[in-house]
């Protein structure tokens, strides 16, 4: 059995001795350092699995030790030790790669739980490294599909972040698959056996959102006929996915921030504090940095959620995934409807490759479902697709450069609801040139 090597870095002798005593009783090999300088010397000679580092020390600080470790050996788990007044610094440390932080004073059980999580996650990380080597150049990952370079990078990133306990923010346009990415992270984490609890923050009014998140006691309000557990309580041991986090009210932002600090909360109408152990993944299609600047999203909550972040690219930026996705949806919907449709015709695929898909993968999925339902042949034809516009198609005898240009501009304008600024950016021309083309071709915005 492998022995876990832990280095304790703290300039307080009592803290070093207490931590060493607790951890040695659990069978771990312990070294201690009274300064950041001594810790860096030990790290040159010995490879540790875990570091417990005090944030505030004379000379080389705990943050400096963290930066050195993450540059030299990012797989070492670093837990920061901090006083209550330095929570902001501890959160900054987590953004820089710290696994977690301990708030003084803490008890041995709290430390033991964190060490146990780290060891599970490190085992999961080793397994994921193996799986990444086994499934290189894959086109499917969990429920996500993609062969493009951007999606391959997303798959790799998910494998990297899944074993860690850090809070994750997933951004991207509506319909790109943020929820699928969150589920994939959960499925590849040490919490995979626990619940994956989804909260759609944009679908509920504030008064219902509070009860949904925190739960309520019987009689807390008129319709509270019985005590109900909230999503925070249900997600214990698993993952809490806060979808469309940018839509919650300012009051709910304050309540949520308090919970994320210590995982302690009260049911609506309740007086008993409840504690839940869950990992948070948040998602949004909004630019939260802009929302912070506008004063409609709390800066402290933003930084608490945005420890690790990545963006799911829109479908128009990874068009090589369209055929793969379209064939996947075709097989699914033909099985569900029991219709004998063999394939998507070349002309229909050309239509899909030219279209910009503002609704992303979700719009493509709906388009294929509709095509399967209305199709009258063994092939999906262009006219089966809801994106098909026959009035703008170019016939084989009408293929002059002028007509090709006209048809392309018409398609861009209609695909983007005649947003001149957006169309000019996509076409790579300035707005005045686009206006001149509209005038030249005598184009009119549809009523």
C-alpha cells in the first residue's frame, strides 16, 4: 500500500505539531517546514502528494509556495490554511490552483475529510490520464459529440478538471451543450456515484427559487403542506449544477454566496442549520464580467464561481462537426419514429453546412427531428429542413459571380435577422460596403 507523503508549511510551531500529530495517526508520512524558503528546499529533494500551506508567512508567502508548486508539479494538491480575515486571499489561491482551504480554527475531522477527497481525486486523475491515452482522437465523449479541434480540446479539458473539487463556470451560447459538459464532468469525477442535481436559475421566480434551493419547513408559507428538502440538501455527496446562473436576483445572489462559503444553510421557515457537501458547476450564456460592471451581478459571487472556466464554442465555429451531429440525430429520430430513412442527401448537407445555426446544436437537433417527421422519401432533402429557403437558391444556369454574391448576402442577412453590424463582421466588410451591396441588389428586409 502506498504511503501518502504530506508536507506541512506553517510558521506557528503549535499548528505544525497539531497537524503532524493528527495526520501521522492516520498513517501518513509527514514532513514539516517553518517557512516558505525551507519548504522550497524540501520540494527539490522530495516529491509530496499533498501540501498544507499557511497563506501568511514572513518571507516567501504561502501564495508564493503555491505558484512554485503549480509551475513545477501541478499534480501536487495544495490546501491553504487561513484565518477568517483572509478568505478573499484563499479564494484567489484556489483560482491559482489550490485544491481547497482550511479556515482556522478547524478540527481533525474536517482535515481528514479533505485529505480523503484529495486521495480519491488523485486516483481518479491517474485513471483519467490513462483513459485520455486510450481514447485519443475520439468523436464522442459521454453525450457530447465532436471531431473538431475545439471540441477535442473541450474533451481533454473536461478530463483534466473532473477529478478536482474546484468550482467550474461553463460559458457559451444557448444550445451549445453546457449542460452536457457539466454532466460529463460529474460522471468523470470522484462524485460520480452521488447525485447530479440541476437548478435552472432562469426558469423560476425568486420566491419559488428560494424554496427550490433551500427547501422549506411545513407551514413556512401558505402552500407548504409538508417539509421539503431543497436542491442543496439533495445534492449532498454529488454535484450541484446551477444552469443560467446569470439570471438569479441580487437577493438570491447574496444567499447563494453565503452557502458557497461554508455549505451551511437553513430551510425556509427553519431554524436548524443544515450542512451539505457538494461540488458546484455553474453555466451561463451571459457575459458575467459585463453584468458585474453594470452592477447586476455581485463581483464576489462571480469570483467564487469562476475558479475554473471554459467556453463551449458555437456550432458556426466548428462546422466540421455538423455532419457527425446530423447523422447522430438522424439515427436517433429514425429509430424513435420507425421511419425508413437511410441518409441525408448531399444537397441537404450543403444547406446545413452553409447555415450559421444561431441556435447551435439544439437548433440542429430540432431541424433533423422535423426533417425526419416530414420526409416522404428514403433521404433527407433540402426542402425537408426548416432552414431551407428556395427563393434564395441559385440555379445551375444562374451562377454568375454577381448572383452568387447576392445569394450569399441574402442568406447572411436573413440568418442574422438583418443585423447589419453582425453581418458585416461575418462577411469581412465594413457596414457602408454592406449597405451599398443591399442598395445595388435592391434587397428588402422581410416583413
